[in-house]
């Protein structure tokens, strides 16, 4: 699977390592992704998602059902 959050759509960003001599080489900034299982009471089943830590905080605040609904509308989740 790609390094993409299934809720927020956060993905790997590209930047530069900059040395003391101001030499620049390409590098990547990966999101802090965690694999987490959530129980969805409406359907009565467990859902496994690959999430950024900020998405986990959002789920704790809004609830899993509301967050999944928003992610489907934005096209991040099938």
C-alpha cells in the first residue's frame, strides 16, 4: 500500500536536505501513518484503516461514522 492516509489524504512530500555548505539533495518527508482498527456500531463490523496521527485525533473528536462519511465524499475512501 502507498504511504497515504485514508482519511485526510496526506501523502509523502518531497524536499531537500541542505548541508552546512548549502548543498541540496532530494529527500522525502513521510507522514506519520499508523494501522488502526475501529468498530463501526452502525454496521456492527470492524474497519482497518491506515491513518495519520492527526486523523486519529479527528476520529476521537468527531466519531468514526462522521469521519468515514466525510472521507467518502472527498474521495479518499472507497
